[in-house]
C-alpha cells in the first residue's frame, strides 16, 4: 500500500512535503488517540482522505490536487515541532537528543526539497514527445487512430490530437495480443482511419520491432518503426512509436501467381450455385464481429449471395466506390461481383470445421485486378482466434482463372477448431464464378452433398 501511495506522488505533491505531511498526520493521530476528541477525528479523516485520493481516485492532472499543498505544509510543520515532544513523552528520550532529532528532521526535509528542486527528470515528457511525433507524422494522412496502454490513452490522445484506443501491449501471450489487436481493428473499421499508431513500452535492450517477430505477418510486416523515447532510467525502458498503414496492409503487393502457381485460364466456368447454396451443408451460426454495410454506397446490398456477409475493412472508405453483389453474365449465369478502388473483403457466414480442405475458386475480371482469399480461425466456443492470408494473384489477361489453395497445416491447431473463408479484393473488379470446398484426398466437392 505504501508503494502504491507514493508511486504517483510526483504528479500530485512535492515528495518531501508529502512525506512530512504523512509523518505529521501520523504523530497527530498518535498524540490525540487517547483523547479522541474533535481534533483526533479531523486528523483521522484527513489521513483516510489522502490515502483514498491516491488509491481510489485517478488523478489526470496535478492541478486537481494542488489544494492538498496547504494541509500538507501545515502537517509537515507540525511534524517538525511535535515529533521531538512526542518522542520525549513516549520513549523518555533526553531533551538534547530530541532537539538534535528535530533539527535532523528539518534538515533532511530541507535537503530533500533542494535536491528535488534541482533534479530534472529528462524522461518525464516521453508521452509529450511521442504525441508530438504522431501529430507531425499524421499530417500526411486524412485520419488516424492510436493504440496504447490503457493508462496512457487520455494523455497520448491529448498531446497527439487523435483518438486513442486501449490495447494491453504488456500481454505475454502472443496469440492473445494478436487477437486483441485484430478485434480492435474491427471496432475502428467503422471510421475512415488510414493509419494506426502503436505506442508501446519496451525494454531498451530489445531492437525496435523485435517484440513483433512472433506475431502474424499481417501485423509485423506492416509496422513501420518511427522513433523511441526513454521513460524509465532504472528499468531501462523506452517508449516506441510504430505506424501501421491500414490501406497499405490491405492493398497487398503480391506476386502475379497464386500460391500453387495455377493462375492459368480454365477451360470451363463453374456455376455460381456452388457458393454455399441453400441445400448445401451449413454449420453453426455465430454472431458476427464485423460491420461496414452502412458505409457502402449500396447499403442495402440487394441480391447479395445467401450465406455471405461483409467485413468492415478500410475498403469502405469514402471514395472507394465499392460495389458487390450478384450479377448475370453470358448464358444467364450468376456470378459474385466485387469492385472497389481499395481493399474490400467478404466472408462466408457459417463456421466450417477446420480441416485440410482444398479451396478452389474460379474467377474472371478486369486486367490488373489484384484479389485473393484468407481464413478466419475460431475456437471451440466460436471466438475469433487468428487470421491467415494466402498470397493473392493479379489477373493479367482476359479469360476465366482457377485459384486453388489448401488450408495450411500450421493453421490447424488446438485453438482453430472452425474457420471462415474470406474473399479479398485489393483493387479492380472480379467476377467469382464458384467457390468449391474439397476433401484434400478425394477432391470431392462438399457443396454438392
């Protein structure tokens, strides 16, 4: 309790005065304990108030606690005069000893006060410096958000001028932290943020970005280290600022071939009916974390394929010109149409048991279109756990293309018991003719069961 009480003293009271005040109040309570008169209860309430203020009430600024300097000064003066008298009466010390002790107390508080006044903490403004850096760097972007530890969200938001969201970067479990970051992204996707700044407290001995090495590629590959500011000399800790460009993260810069190199024109076109038709094998429905329909220029999503939903990605920024739904092409065939100037994605609404499925997607589209797919992993209780992105492909010529991937082995772990398939479009327009889920050994189309 003592450690907690004095931990934030520099933010509310001058430390020597605060220590002297506590000593004075304690002596006053001890002297008046037997009388238990009005003065005793006044002192008792003062002690309770000071401790409660420090332990219970969160002090954002020292201005709110400046009034405490008056009773603290009085209590400190009381301690200087009353401590010798109390020691003489309580422990029968000699008057000379008590006098020396009194001068030692006064001298100690004086020296502590002078030392505190002369001491300059060069690390106290690390949040101010980080906020200034973010404010300066964010001038290149229309809108931005900040992820920081919960106890610094208000300060970093104030000094940077942006909106801060709490993220527990101190979590030791990499998967839990990745999950928290992803779910936080889903919350902010309803706003037109272009970049997100990560404010982390790290060990100085760690290289910038080292803490992200074990995180999924969609996190570590899109973080840019900006700068660091020391903030704790004893623990050798630094405050580091990273920039995560959402648009660049979703605007994948991929090779022109699919994961297995089968980005070649197919000789046939599958029916759109194979995209989870009404008579297909459905699995348990879970509540979606995603949003984004209201930001579309076509919010009603008429003729949207049954069993699919929209993920609220940054592709729904104003000006993305996103269009998606069912369209008819030659011979009255239905296709799933996606068009956007920036990244968008849709996912199937039903959970599928996580196994080594082969996924075959047949598409056509405009030359230069970049698209692909990914997997969302869910645990036994249908909670989101992870995200996996396959290397997407670029449509380089006219024709119908076939894209085949297989659920990776490292995606199949004790946490990922179910999955959802996400279709992602980086830019351009694509016609999805079919999405087929097949057993890896038998290559049986499960949608025809």
